C-alpha cells in the first residue's frame, strides 16, 4: 500500500470549534451493559434513554397514558386520533430543555405535531371553538 505523504503543517485544515460543546445526555452511564434508562436532572426534569428497550417502553407507556387521559383526542386539534397514528409531543418543546416527564407529554396527530414544530404556545389556525 502506498503511504500518503503527510500534509505540511500549514496545510492541515483547522477544525472549526463547536460553539456549544455536545452535551452528554447520560454521563452517569458507566457500564455499557447497564445503561441509565431514565436520568433525573437536578431541576426535576427526566430524560428517557431512547437507546434502550426499557427507555422506549417507558416512553411508549407515557404516550399511552397521555392518549388515554385525553380520551383519544389530539391535544392540538381536538379531533380523534387512533393509538396507531398518534405521536408523543412535548408540551414544552424538546428543543428548549428536554423533559420527558409524564406531564410534558401529550398525544397528537403526526401532522399536528409537524405543524406545531418547536413552538411553545401553538394554536392551530381555524381550530378554535
Ligand atoms: Zn390533531
């Protein structure tokens, strides 16, 4: 195999510094075989580890609980949404400060969720009353 000549030091591209350091959501997970499933932060927020089957199950059960509490109605448009087509939406948008606690999860239509995006106080047009 041909060895590539290393670039002169002045030619090596300088990596752009990340503005924000990547946050590790599960820094307390020490053992790969036993990952943290739900991380509880100091301010009480919970972050469910979706990389684990147990985490996905907790998330699913919270979505289910929300859907049942809402009587099968989408929390955004108020129309019926079946369990199969409903999605879990974060009331306080995930993009601000992620919080997977039960009280922050509501069941919504996929399209309603997409329209809401990351707006905090979203009300769909023409849906009032
Ligand atoms: Zn809807």
